[in-house]
């Protein structure tokens, strides 16, 4: 990214020099040339350098901002056991749709191991759950992919496609104590 940004800056500097030269050539044209004729080469070479230089610079800057936002999002996600899309959007100053797209991208990372709990619209770290749960990826009734939905013991979550229940069965449960999951992240015991 930094190389692209520096190349873009170099091309922008070259474009500025060519355009400045075009202005000087317009003010003091060569012998036998009119003002318009002397302006053309500087404008041509200036625009040839300006367009890719501006594109490279803006592209690299946008990528740097996206990477910085993703790093901040990872920090927020790792520091909370349970969070909602709206909370992440608020902390990163993003619209709900942008925050949702960012979290869905982060949910694909295996090092974060995020699962979604649809009844309260929150994301959780699967490895930090302290109650029996199952992660359902396909509806047992219609076979539709439902992402990584976490379902706790005794809880029934409806499939978004056929409304049949997605239940935590004993065969899918990890070992661990059975107790209700706290409603808020700050109520999680150490």
C-alpha cells in the first residue's frame, strides 16, 4: 500500500510539474508557435500523469483506511465476549450496513471464531461460551445454510427460511457447565 501511495504521489508531482510547464509555455510560447500550440504538450503529459497518479493515491489511501478500520474492529471484537452490530458501528462511527459487512468479514476469520445469536441479535466468541450450546450451520428441516447460529440448550431458534426450529441437540453440545448465559457482557463471571 505504501509503495502505491508513493508512486501515486510521484505521478501527481510529475503532473503538477507538466501542468506548471504548460502555463509557462502558454505565457511565453516558443518562436513560431501560438499560445494554444505551446499549451498542448504540457497539458497532455500532465493529464497522462495526473489520472493514474490520482487514482493510485486515492486507492492506496482508501485501502489504508479500510485496514485501519478492520484493525480497530478486531480490537473491539476481541475485547468483548458479546457485542451487537450497532455497538461496533457506534464505536467505529459506521452506518449499520457497513458495520454488518465488516463483522461478517471478520466472522470468516478462524482466529476470532465468532457465532451469531439471533434471538438477541448479538455476536459471541464460541470459545468463551460457558454454557452448553450448539452451532447450527444448516437447517435440519430444509437444509438451508444459516451461517454460524449459536443455539443454547433449551432454546429454540426458528430457521429464517422455513420457520422450523433449530435446536441444540445433545450430540452437538460441547462439554461444559449448564447455566443461563448472562444478558449483558459485563455480567459474565471470570
